[in-house]
C-alpha cells in the first residue's frame, strides 16, 4: 500500500490519524504512526499539526512557514526528551559497578 497517496497536500487539508488510518485500511492508529515514522526516516516530508486543522499533511508550495513551525516543534521535543533523560544518565554514571 502507498500511504503517501492518502496524505493530503496543504495544511488546510490536514487529516487526523484516526481518519487517515481508516481511509488507508490500517487496523490501528499505532500501526499508521509507525509507518509514518518509517516514511520520515526514509526521507519523506510528512508534517503534522496539533492545532486546527490538525493532522498529517504534505507541505504545499505555500507551506514554508508550516515546515519551519514543524521543525521547531520537533527540535523542542528533542530538547525536552534530552532533559528528561539526564537524571537516568546521571544515576548510571554515579552507580556504575
């Protein structure tokens, strides 16, 4: 199945994970999200928006600001995860055998 053909172009056409999973024939949203992750890992630019209209979309020609916003959001998530991981790293450093 070619998931990319089910993902609309343009932010105004964003589609929620639940609707996308149903249209593309997925049994679960989790399986859909794994495939989206794999597509992104293989170089496909698939954006997601958490504000209305929320969901997944392929950026259109006029969506440069949306790409910037998505990138900022992803970088922020990376930073928050790194902060949350530091205590575990410190614990392992201090309690090595």
